[in-house]
C-alpha cells in the first residue's frame, strides 16, 4: 500500500481568486489615522463592533491598522465604545 499522494496539492483544479481592493478604503490613504473618524465609522457596525476583514475586504495589515486606530479613537473619546440602543 503506497500513499504517495498524501500532502500533495492538485494544481490543475486550483481556483485563483483575484485580489480586490476594499470599497471602504480610499486609494490615497497610506496611513490610517485615529483622528479620521469619518473613515473609521465605515468599519464599525450599528452596535459599535469592529467589522471583520471578511466583510470589509481589507488585507490583514490594513485590518490591524484599522482596528488599532478604532481602539485609539475610542480611548480618546472620538468614537463611542457602543452605539445608543433604542427601546422597542
């Protein structure tokens, strides 16, 4: 019994995904600043949580920079920790 195919990848059926740019991140932004609250609010949902990279389409480095900037802005009281909840 020979298991020669274990651990090998098939390259014929490989699906390549085209890298897409985030629709929320402008092209001219090189540094995510915590003082730019208009940009940072695009990455926060209605409950005040930071959106994941899967939803925003950011790369890992961009996502880290955005989350750090949001946390800094919250600490400086530029952004709220949680949005106001409305009663039903």
